[in-house]
C-alpha cells in the first residue's frame, strides 16, 4: 500500500476515532469505566470458570480428551465465524451505503482504495468487538488449563487478525453484490434475503453435523467412527479449522505455521477480491443507493386487530405503543432478524426433542433436571440477546424527534411504560413458548416445570427493564443503523448486567434445590424435593427478578424525566 494511501487512510479514520474519544471523554467518563469494569469482572468469571472446568475434565480423559478440546474450540470458532459473516453483512450496508458522511467523503479527492480500506476497518471493528469480548475468557481458560504463556498470546493475536478480516471482506463484497442486483435503496429486500440465506445455512449446517449422535456413543460401531464424527465441525476448508489448529498447536507444542499461512493468504485474497469489486461496482451501486424508498402505507387486518387489543390502555398510551410498533416494522434491519430468530427457535426445540434421554432411572432423572437448568440458562441468554437487539435501541430510534415527545403533555413514566409493554409482551411470550415446549418434551416434573416458568417470566421482565434503563443512560441518537446500536457501550453493559442477573437466578435455584439435585446419584439416597425447597427457590427467584426489574425501571424513569438537562450536557 502506497504512502499516500496510508496518509489518506489515517485522515478518513481520524474523525471516527476522535468521535469515540470525545464520547468516552465526556462528563461521567470515570463512572462509565468503573461500571464497565465492575460488570465485566462479574460476568467474565462465569464464562471462564465454566470453560476451564470443562477443559480440565476433558484433559483428564486419556487420548480422546485433547481431541475433544480441539474440536470444541473449532466448533466455537465456526459459530463465531457465522455470526461475524451475518454481522458484517448488516454493518457493511450502513458503512458503505447509508452513512451520513458518505456524500462528503465521496466528493473529496480521496483514493478509492483508501475509502474501501477505511470502511472495511470500520465494519470489522463494529461487527467484531463483541465476539472478541466473548473470546477473551474462553481463550484465557484454554491458556490456564493447557499452560499457554507469552507464545500463546502472540499466536492468538496473529490468528485473530486474519480470522476477523476474512468475514468482513466477504460480507462487504456480498453486500456490494446484493446492492448491485436489487434496484434503488431496497435495503428491506437485501436484508430479507440475507436473513433467509443465513437461516437456511444454519439449518443445513446443524442438521449436517447431527450433534445429537455424540450424546449416544452406542450408535457408533467402534472408536474410529466416533472420532470421525468429531471431525465434523472442523473442516480443512474453513478459517475456523485453521484457527483452531493454530491455537491448539501453540498450546500442545505441535505448532504448524502452514495454518497461519492459510489464514493470512485467505485474508489477503479476500481483501484483494473485495477491493477489485469495490473499484469496479461501487460507484454505480452508491448512486443506486441514493434513490428513494417506497413509502406506501397499508392497513393490514393485523394492524386493526392490534389497535383493538391496545384500546383498553387509553388513547395516549395506545398511540405511543403503536408508534413503537411502526418504527420497528419500518426499519428492515429490525424486522428482518425475526426470520433468523424463528429458525433458531425451531432448531432449538427440535434438538431438545431428539435428546436420547431414557426414562425410569435416577441417572435419567438427574440428566433431565440438569438439562432443565441448562435450558433455563440458555433461554435466558437468548432473551438477553433479543432484548439487546430489539428493546435496547427503542429510545435511540426516536432520534431527533424525541424533543416532540418531551414537549408534548406526556410524562416520562407514561412514555417508558409504553416501551416496556411493547418489549415485555413478545419477550416473555417467546420465553414461555420455549420453556414450556422444552419442558414437556423432556418430561419435567411439575414443580421444576413451574419454577422454570416463573424464572423465565421474571427474567423477561428484568431484561426488558434493564435494556430500557441502559438505553436511556447511553442513547445512540447519531447511529445510522439500528443494528449498530446494540454494539455500543450501553449494549455491552446491558449484556454483562443481564448475564449477572441470569447467573444469580440460576445459582439461587441450584443452591435452594442442591439436596434434591444430587440425590439419586451413586452413593446417595434418592428423594423428591420438598415443598420448602421449592418455596425457597421460588422466593429467591422472585426477589432477584423484582429487584432486577423495579430498580432499573425507576432509574430509567428518573433519567428520562431529566431529558432536557441531559440534552444540554450531551
């Protein structure tokens, strides 16, 4: 890359860096950093301890343990690779075509390669930082269990750089081709196709891997067939496989530089191919993207039913809730994600159905109980992710029109209550469907089933209130894409706080039912849980969920009521 291109690249990236530093250097910076450190210190240990204990158990298994650990890392990187591809597809649409500063940048005497590189780096940063935050405790656990030192840290840095650049370059090029095919500013169609493609690929990959076979080793004829099944997630043709081999090789002392060569050469090839497409197609695609959208308002039967259902809340509250629904469905970056969510729910329920759990033994009862608590944790994590994607951006999506609501005869409590209702109803509804369906499929006992439903409803309310609170504290009115709002500092703080709430609720239930959970195992007398244990678990769950709902909600109302003074501070 020429020196002139590098200097232009620095000029293009400088405004973004200055804006980020200014936001972090504003009033309250120390408090925000302390909150981030505190919540991170509370959330990361959950991931670190869980992964470290699993790896320690696997390491104690002769011969097959290290192979399982390597395959686990490969499967995790494959999952992250899919998330990065989808995230970069959405983020590149905003970075390359919908950003407000593109008109000024395009009219400036800037080399096309500098513009492409700057936007690619911006897309990579906005799409990858949350994946990096999750990878930190996971890789730290691998380093702790397998004795990784400074060399492992170097291997991680050298491996992750091309691993993150590859999906960014592919996602940006794919978005460019989609904009080329679809006429005008049809981001709605582009993101719909993206969601459907990602959903189809997800179903295909999960069903092709057939992970449920690994839970029933008796179905394999011999150990060779079982080891062959383990090879499924780690493909020699995917960057996730190369990254896993490079990282595990640095830990085991069998490092092969060819894996890094594959990663870096693929990243370079993806960058060159993306730059060539950008040079050839971007001017025409950018011109198409400036054309106007369709603005046809249709009153479907479902909309009239929604107006009727919300009528008991009064005219003011009903119109506020209908406004949020309109904002949601007018933005294709919001509603298009419902396609992927629906497919994930179907795959999740189907995998629960095919779990090979026999009935009639205490070990099976223990496994069912364990899976119920794992299901609670996983469902809670899904709820937190959905709240971060749909509830957290609600206030930020008001944009510059928020002053209209502030000047209208609407108090902060009414405005926030409407957003809470719109968020909590679909969130808890989805949670109840997931929890009740999986509970019936697993044949859960009535007491555990009821306790699970109570926890899910409480977590749905808590996550909705917390998402609104963090959205009020850290709004992103300047964001050009709703998909980028959850990746802000406030979105990170909400996810970390939600994970802490979920961990406390799960631990409270496990501690209350600890005697029942371990009964029936070898060396212990089987027994049923007493009503006192269930009441204690239900009470602790209710207290934690109420605290996690009421405290953030009241803080959000107080903060929103001072929105005028807050606007002056910002």
